[in-house]
C-alpha cells in the first residue's frame, strides 16, 4: 500500500512540474501571424497588424527570429499592436494562451 501511495505522489509531482514548465514570460513585439516581423502594408506596424487581424490573421509575438501565435486577451493585444510587450501565458509549441499582456519600454 505504501508503494502505491509513494508512486501516486511521485506521478502527481511530475504532472505538476510539467504544467508549471509551460508557463512562461515572453517579451517581444505584438504583430500578426501573417506578417510576422516584416509588415507588408503601407503605414504603421500597428495599423498593419490590426488590418491583418480583421482579415483573419491571428495576433502574434515576435521574439528574436520566432513568431508565437497569441490566443486570448485580443482587446489588450489590439491596444498594443506594433508595440513592445511582455506576455505571460501557457506555451504549447508555437502558441501562447495569454494570461496577461503589458506594455514594455
């Protein structure tokens, strides 16, 4: 019986560690997934991002050479389109389920 309890506790600890590992803080520029770091439309990066999202693209975050797709908090992302921001959330592959987003200087 003790072995089963110890094994169950070990499995629960491993699961908790795996879940905690997915929570990250990323800092980059709010963009859209179609344009990434290079906006194709004339005008500002913010205007291009908003137009592309209205056209069906998703919000994204450029971090170095990588572009993450952002899910959730679209109203906050819209306010920060084209600007540098810090995004906290759960990362699964190239997608971030946004928990919070704040402007960064």
